[in-house]
C-alpha cells in the first residue's frame, strides 16, 4: 500500500487522471439514472380470485377459501396467505418469501389450484401476479356541466394521455360508467303476456353481428354475415320482441322505456360543490417520474386554457417531494460545503481546505458511476442516504490532510510528509471506513418494507465512503504534496493563525488540565460518564416511535352510516361535515390572518354507506398551526353526529394509520365479542382519538323461504329468486360498442316498481300454473350478516386501526399499553383470540426484530475489524465499551428538540458508530506508535490526546456545522431527515468527549489492571500489539 500511495504522490498526474475519470464516469452514470418516488422493487404478491354467484360470505369461506388456502400453503416459497370471503367472491392474496422465483411460484400455485375439486359451481378463477404500479401524478376534472359532457371530456383526456410514451396506466375514479337501461313496466309485461326472460332472449337473438361462414360462387369466395347490431337506446327500443299470430307486432318500446343512464356502483367525488373526476397517471419502469409529472402539469395548464367549462387541478404529484428533497440536498450540500470550507480554512491552509472539501463531489460522483449497475434510482431513500453521508465525508480527508501538515511542520520534506503522514493514519482510516461500511451493510438484510428499500441506502453510503477513502488515500496526498500549503516561505493565513492559536489555547488551558485531573482521578471520569448515561438514556423520558410525526398537508374525515344507506343520504351527511369544516376554515382565517385550507373534496363510496371528506392544507411552514391542532378544532366543532356508526378524523400519513392491530381466532363468537371489547377499550387509552375496524355487517338481507303454495306448484328457490333478481337487480344482456364508448345493456323493472318493499311483495312470479304475487309463494325474514370474512394463515382476522390524539401522542407508548395491559384482560375473557400488530405498527416491529437478529452479527464483524487493526483484545473491548455512551448525545439532542427517537434516528446512530470507531482507531493507533517508538506510557497517552485534539475537534465542527442547516430547516422534506441529523450531530459531540476524555482514562485503567495482576512489569509496559509491531521492524 505504501508503494501505491508513494507512486500517486511521486507522479501527481495519475492522481489528477483518477480524479478526472471519476468526474467523467460519474457524470455519465448520473445522467443515466432515472427518478422514482420510492426504490423499485419486485412485487411478491400473487392474487387469486374465485367467482361463484349466489353464495354468502360463510359459504364462500367454507366451500372455496379454505380449500384454496389448504392447497396453497404447501407451495414452496409461500410466506403469508391472507383472504377475504365476500358475497359471490373469494379473494386470496399470497405473499412469497423474499428472493423466491415469482414465475415458478405463480406456476406452482396455478397447479395447486387446478387440483381442487369445488363442491359449488365456480364461474371463473383469476390467478395473477400483482404488479406494483407507482402513481406519478393525479389531477381532478371539476365541472358543473352534466355527466355526458364530463364523460366526453374525460374520454378525450384518456385517449390523449394513452398516446404519451412512458405512461403505463391511467386510472379514472368518480366517473360512472355509461349504461343503457331497459326499464320494464310490470303492468305492460303482464298485459302482453311476456316474461323478462323472453325479452332477454329476444334481444340476444336479434341484436347480433353473426358470421354464416364462407361460400364459393363462380370461383369466388364470399363471407356470409348478418349485421343486425344496434348500439344506441333509440335503435334498441325498436327491436321486435314478438309477432303474434294475428300479425300484430310487439316492439320493445311497447313494454319498456329504453334510455341512456349511468352506473350507480362507483365512487362519487365532489370538489368545491362541483362534480369531480380524478385522473391518476402511472409511469413505466423505463420512464422518469419527473419528466412525466412535468408533462402532465403542463397538460393540465393547457387544458384549463383551452376548455373554460372545466376546472382542472393537480392533486398529487409524486415528483414534488422528490424534487424538494433534491433541492434540500443541493441547498444543504452547498451550505454545508461552504461551512466545511470556512471552518477548515479557519484552522488549515485554504488550499488544504479546498482539496479536503473536494472529497464531497468526488465521492458522490464515484457512487453515481456505480449506481446504474444494481441498478438504483434517484428516489426518496437514496436522497436520504446522500444527505446522511454528507456529514461524515470529509472526516478522513481532515485526518489525513492534518497529519500531512503536522509531519511537514515537524521537519519532513513535502514528499516524505505526504507519504509518512498518509501511511501513519491510513490503517486506522481504512478500518474506520470499513466499520462504517459494515454497519450499513446490515441494511441489505433488514426485513419488512425497510428491507425492500434499505439496501439502496446501504449501497449509496458504502460506495460513497469507498470513493471517499480512495480520494483521501491517493488523490488528496498528491494534491497537498504539491500545494503551496507546504511551502515554508509562504506567508501563513492570518485567519488560520488566529483560530489555531485559539484552538491551541483551548487545548492547553482547558483540555490539558481536565485530562490530567481525570487521569489522576479516574473514578471521577467514570462517575460523570456513567451518570450522564443513566440520566439521559434511562431518565430523560424521551419517547420512542417507529416513524416520527411529521407535519403534512392533508387531513381526512372518514365516516360510516348504517349499511344499506343510499349514496344520496350519505352525501347529506358529508355536506353537513363540509359545512362544519367551512366554519372552521373561516375561524382559522380570522384568527391566523392566513389561508389554512387549499381544497376540500368529498368522496362517497364505493360502498354507499361510507364517505370521506379530504382537506388539503397550505404548507405547514406558512399556515401557523399544527395539523393535529386543526383536527382537535374540527372534532370539537363536529361533536356527536346522530346515526353515524363511526367517525374518525386524522392526519394523512404515507405509511398508514399510526395504530394498527389484528385480532385472530377461529371461534367466531369470541372473535366478534373480543373485537367489540378491544375497539371500545382502545378508544379509552390516553393518546387515542378514534378507532375503526374492518369487521362490519352488510345491509339488511331479505331472506325467502318457500311456503306450501310454492312447494305444491313444484317451484324451486332458484326459479323464484331468478325472476326477482331479473326484476330488481337486473340482468346484463349484452355489451354495446359505439365509436367512443363501451356500454352495458341492462334489463330490470323501472325505478318506481323496484324501490319499495311493497313492490317486492306484490311482484308477479310467472309459473306454469299462472301468475302469483311473490308474497303468496314465500315467507319473508330480515337478517343481517357480516359483510366479509377475513383470514390470515388459516385463522379468521379482524383489523382494528386507531388515530393519535395529538402530535405528542406516541404509537410506541400506546402499543406497549395495549400489549401489556389491555389485551391480557381481553385474552383472559376470550382465550382463543390472539393479538398481532398490523400495518405500519407491524412494519416497525418486523424491522426492529430483524435488526435485533442481524446487528449482533455485524457488530461481531466490526469487532473483528478493530481487533485485526489493534491486535489487542483489551483495546478492542475499550472501543466497544465506548459505543453505548454515544447514546447520551442522541437522547440529549432529541430531548432538546422535543422529538421522539425513531427508526430514522437509528440511521444516524449507525453512521455515528462509524465516526466514533474512526476517531478511536486513529487515536489508539497513534498511541501505539508512540509506545513502539519508546515513549513512556503516561507521556505517550497525554501527547497522543493533545496531538489528536485538533483533528478530532475539526471533524466534529465540520460535521455538526454541515448538518446544522438541515436541523433548523422548516420544510416538510426536512422533517423526515431531522431525527437522523440530530442523532449524528449531537452524538458526534458526545463521541468527541468520549474519544478525548473517556478513551484515555480507559486505556490507563486497563494498563493499571494489567500492572495489578502482574501482566506487566512496570507502568510503561507496552501493549502486546505494540510488541508485535516491534518484532516486525
């Protein structure tokens, strides 16, 4: 290694060439990277849907779902099986193990399901791999015009966007489907002695486009075809239903009104009292998210100009947070670079400062050069990693550059100072980078969603640090060696002289006396540091949460009415809530003198009894009030709303609701009772504002049982129910195709004859023996059944979610209370029921548990690196003993800024460990070299501490000041990064105190112990590792 470093210093053109190549290839790599919102990952989900009409959720579960689960659970690579059994359909989702071959898994699941023999009539089975399609941008089309006009506009928009290269999917919500309805009059039906089925079959026979094959005439072939296809209501109403013996013709229009209408089973959206349709655009894997988003934004702008009858507005843009994070990185990177350069200039020569600071762009460009290989994209997680690593990039350069200058000032020539200064600290710097890289290597092995994303963070940090090491070992020494900074005749920088005098004064007048005192009173040092550890880590009261509460821009109000409530009635509840929100908006405007709400949207459906009011707010830095405070005001203003079964108000969270639990069990009665008890008691837990569960009953069911009259006529349930279904729900006769639309053709009774219980009772059932009112053939009973039966890995499951009451409520505290207090009471009463975390709570637990499993392994790897570097068990254990004490700084920083410790804080701790180990390695390596050169133990220890004081303080100052702009940043994007910055900056301050004070004390203590037990002949006896070094000379 010495020869290679010497070569680069002796021939600086090679260092410049290497730097140029890194710059050139890095720019090429950067230009080839695409932008995505989250890291791309392969879906591990396979969906199975089984359709079987006429079956209740319980029948679907018993006859279909359980059989599919039983067959699929034995397929290799299956991790979890979740299912939902609803009326007429079973939906089973299969999650495969990470790393499983999805195409093999899909084929094996296909084969397993093919072996099932169902005991019910199964109509269709759909098996497919679920692909992750990341929405890029969505916009709304709002208009007071009728649905026909809105439909026409939306169709044109869809056609235009589909032609754009890179747009893979366009999803439209809030736009009902066009239909043609044949609204039959029962009175006219009976008058003409017709049945619904006769009309249905007549339309199918006569509204056709049918090929009759080929004929050959005079050596020419002709295709026979009857094209009698009608596609509009006006054409269809003239279809002949029957020709009587007397020659009279019965047309469809004689017994029914044929009209254009709209489907009623879709979500309805309203924005600013206008009908609203949402268009969501997703991009392909090969297209850049920023390009697509910019294109759509321009498209929406042009649309508003070209069409004044609509109001188009962008609602969601996934590129915005990405752009903001890029801007944040750029801004903080530039500010941090300038601050680093400024503080380096204050203590080092300006030219040295420049070359050291240059390691930041070189390291990043080196990473960009390798980034296309895995590949990675520019996304939220990689940007996070870049912001994380920027704080520690210059540390190695400072250590190497400062040591070269120190060697030069001690009398060595340029060349020798560069070589010896680099080689003296390189082993420790290499080991320090290796330990940080190993710590971030663990990110490749995390489980859960963080595992899917985390490896890209690890890649960015590790490759950036590797190029930082390459720059520090080969490029930096060559630049410094030929810099005017190593010119003895050059006049020293006054600023540098001044601040060096100040730091030397701080070292000699404050640090040196404190160090000597603690070396004489080692017990005082231990009492201080252990006391700080106990005070802040155990006694500070800092809270924990998986993900910190971040101020976002949207609120939601979700509510449920009684199942079976019509959309019109549900919309009235939404309007009442909207009026309350408007009053709150005016009060906030009056008190804050600024707009707080941007947009308000109402969504009804797709279930008719469910609604949502979405509130889109102005940015948190400009509105002057926290989102949770607004939630409290709205909740207070709304009060209790009669007839609502559930109301939950919360802050939008990209990771889902902060509280999510799952109750599991196969005893249906106990599971239902436990759900009610759990939901009610969870509401009473401090910090919980509202709860909801997915265990709910559907609309009331009217059940038919045949009476004696029906049985004596030889009627079956199917014959009666088939006629009732045709009349009230309707039958889809055909699909109609016009130039612009594809429509469904339905036949059913007209609305007046199918909107009351009386209409149902008096409906005429046609039999071979004549026509009878339905009430004379069946007995009616009204029942209420569960809407769907959900299962996970063979057990029934109910999911309960909750919202936090305020920004100072922490999910970790509530989860702990649920697990330790609330659920044991429930399990005591209902022993067959078990509890699991779900949603974001489950993701946090999965990640935390995987960290507990893998971190000991990577800690052992770090220990091996340190042990190989020192060749001393005692010194290695000392470094590891220092690590927990860095938490004092982490806890103090979070306490000072009023933030909970989260998984994001943990990322900063991982980086912090690398910095501490790096400082400790350089310190102990320098100490061992002094012992090797024959210095006495105490003198060597004190001189090492005093010599390392300036570079350690310098790395601390540059790191902390590099992160300061981020810590005090107010934008939303910064809120995700601040916990990491707090951990790293305050932790490094603590690591500095540990390295400069506790580390020398511990080295002294170990030496005293060795002396006490006779392991050394005198106080100056050197370490075994140093003996080894001597023997190698």
